[in-house]
DNA sequence: GTTATAATACTTGTATACAAGTATACTTGA
DNA sequence: TCAAGTATACTTGTATACAAGTATTATAAC
């Protein structure tokens, strides 16, 4: 009976399975469905007013993303702890560093142009306080970088990580637009630095901006995410 | 109507969906189903004598592994080119290097013991020319290392990669037992070196053994895999 | 012979049905 | 009050049915 957390316009052409997947993911990561909770196909199907087929599909996906665990009877919600959020950024750091090493040996003019465009979009999204659009462009920014080296398995890792990050960023950006509006200046600056690093191919600059970005985003994500969790439910810390 | 490529004893408790997934993966990676081929749920369901449900499940999994591409009508087989095999090893290198950095700061006595046990198992598998068992232990060896640092997202990457690697290693090892029996000495030596690197926490030794392992395995995998592909079908090189 | 339109045969996504298995609760016996 | 066994209500995995949509083929008009 809750409102939907996932941007409905991103689901315009999506199947029921995708809808359930995305919405369920948002509810888990936001803490609306608590970690440790047991969810069953039947109950979810009833909740979302769909049959078991799309729900089943969703659970398989979420299990591969490590935010639920499929068991014999019902799926157990794992969710994200602070530790796991840090781990996600470990992986991003790993991937994007690898990607940068490839970029150094490539012609990046096209990529830089593309990234500049996305950055402009991000600025517009800020101007109109569109958190969802901003999140979308932010993700697109990094995805564009990763895509540019044409490495299908790096892209695969990104794709496996993407949905969870999407949820995290969505929640974090929505909160920020209300509370910490000034943060966006810093985020934009960091992305500009990132583009510059790619353009000049300066390794040090890139690592710096990447870390800065993560320090910046990660800390805040944790804070906001924690507070969001505290808001949406009572404290529950005994899990794990 | 073909014989099954995937070890049937690994599927003793598996669902029909898992069976189809594993077998289909093997057929695609072995080249038995050519890349570029279009496969449909209905046809596969008929082939495997199951309903569309498990087949559908299998296709979703294989799509997330990047060896098929789901399209509007039918799925297109992508398979693995040499480039992609190299990419897989890029990822392994990335992960295992990361893991090693963590291991350096940890107590590894338990891990080393576990790895030694697995290595013994591998030797026994060689002695009895059990390619499938050897492959299993080989994968387990690396998975054990990765598991030891307790990093759920590194493990997630591994899990996403694992099935494809499993297929590759299975095919490669089976071929080797027939053609290049002496290779196994080198493989064992490399794993011993790996254990030593972990034990002594010597970064250089680890990188060395890792690269050696990959140079060793990768080159051979390519060769054998190519020849296997050539065997199992006519030459087809126009794709991508 | 070529083009446009209509019919057909396939495709996916979802709902539903059913079998086999597992936990819970309840009854029966002491 | 407690133990053991049975009944019941859940669970998953698979099969099947059906609707909506998409290619292909055949037909008809020119």
C-alpha cells in the first residue's frame, strides 16, 4: 500500500517483472523492508497485484545482486550495511582505475565531449531540483566512461553493480536536494576534475578526483542512508 | 539429441532450470551452439524436454553472463571470442590482486591449510585422470582465496564470472588430459607457488605466480578452445 | 513482376494449475 | 503438563494456458 519509490517514468516500457524488481530493490535498500525480513513469492505477488511469475523473476535478480538470499522457504532480506556500501566503492575504484589505464592509451576526444554533455545535463537537473534525473545522469557519466574501453566483462561487472548503486544514489540524491543542497557544487566540481583527468591523462589527478568523489559521496551516502533508515523504521542492529 | 557436456553428477540435486542453464552454457562455450545462432524458448524447451519456465530462467542467467543476448524475438548466441577470454582473466587478475592486498594484512594460516588440502585433491584428480574433479578443485582453490577476505562484492563478481570459467576450465582440462598431460605438473607447481606467496606474503611472488598461471592457462585455453571449436563445427569467423 | 495488404505462425510476458516437499499447529496419548 | 504423530497450510519448481505483439508468408491488385 506504500507509494512507489522507484521513478515510475523509468518504467514506462518495462514489464511487470522489471517493475517488481526495481521497486522491491528500492524498498530493501531504503530500509522500508527491513533486513532479516522473510519475503515469500505469494505474499509479494499479492502485494504487487501480479502473479508469481514476475515476482519469481525479481527475486532471482535481487539474489544475484546479493541483497536477498533465496532459501528453501521464503527469501531472506539482506539489504546493505555500511560495510557493503564501502565494498561497492571498492569495486568501483577497482573498475574505474582499470578503465583509466586503458583510456590513457586511447583517443579520448569523443569521450570527453560526451562526458561534458552529461555534465551539462547534471547541472540542468540541479537547477530544476530533479533528483531522479540527476541520479540518472550521474550513473550515465560513469557508465559512459566504462563503456568507452569496450571491455565486455568490465561492463558486466558494472551492470551487476548498477541497479544497487542506482537505488543508493537515488535515495541519497533525493535526501540531499532537501537537506544538503550545497553538496552539488562539490559533486559537479569533482566530475569536472574527472573529465580533466581523462583529457590530460594525468593518473594522479584521476586517482585524486576518484577518491575525492568517493570520500565525498560515500561518507554522505552513509550518513543520509543511515538517517533515512532510522526514519523509516525503528533501530535494528542485531542482524549479522 | 547430443550427449550432455556438463558433468551430470554435479546436477544431482539441481532443478530442471539449473540443468538447462549449465548444459546450455557448456554447449555455447564449447562452440557446439555457434555464436550468432538464434535460440528460442520453445525450441529449447522441446530439445530439453521441459517446459518454458526452466528454459526462460536459463536464458535470463546466460544473458546476465553475457554469452547470449535477449532480443525481441529469440535470443542471439554471443559465445566467447578470444578477446573475451582475455577479458575474463583481466577481471581475475584484478580481483585476486585486490584480495592479495587484503590477505597481506590477515592471518592466513587457516587459509594456507585449506589451500594445501585442495592442492592434494587436485593431485589425486590428476593421478586418476579425472578432468572434471580437477576442474572443480581448481575453481575451488581460487574461490577459497577470494572467500577468505569476506568481501561480499568481490565474491559477487566471482560468482558472476564463475559459471563461464567453470565451462572454460572443464573443456580445457578435458582436452589436456588427452593431449597435454605434462601440463599438469606446471599447473600444480604454479599453485604451490601461489600458496607460498600467500604464506610469505610476498607481493612479487604472488604477482609472478598469478601471471604465470594465467599466461600458462590462458594461452593453452585459447589454443585448445580454438581447436575444439574448429573440431565441433565449420570455421565461422565473420561474427563481430 | 512488383507492391500493398491480410492471414498465419511464431514470439514473449503473465496468469494459473498442480505436484512434491517442508514447517506449523493440533490432536491424541500418557 | 508434555511427547509423538498426524493433519493442515504454507512453500517452491514446473507445466500449461492465454493475451498481446511481431515477423513472415501468401494473396490480391496493379
